[in-house]
């Protein structure tokens, strides 16, 4: 979490150009692919994460957290949560 409004805005605009570490950018690339089409995730994606300092436990945590948010957002969307 951050209170840095400029960083938040940069991440919202395009995380690929935001002032974050390369490891964070690689993690977000992975999360984006997981969100768009998880069937396209391969061992090469996991290896890329490992090359940027993520171990198997971290990869599992990233995958579980991103998947949970994807799931719960779809449930909320399907039930109309937050709609007027």
C-alpha cells in the first residue's frame, strides 16, 4: 500500500511505464496474463519470475491472490454488487 498518489496514478495509467522495480513489472505481467488467459501460463513464465527473485512459494502466493481477486470480482459482477 502506498499514499504516493503519483505512483498510484502512474500504475493506473500503465504499470509498464510506472516507476516500479523490474521484478514488480514482471510480477504484474504474470498477473495480467493470469487474468486474461491462465491457460497460456507456462513454465517459462514461472522461470521469468524466478529470474527476478521470486521463489516457488512467492509464485504460488501471487497466483492465489490474483486468482482470488479475479474470482471474487466475477462473483460480484454476476450478482450486481456495486451497481445502482
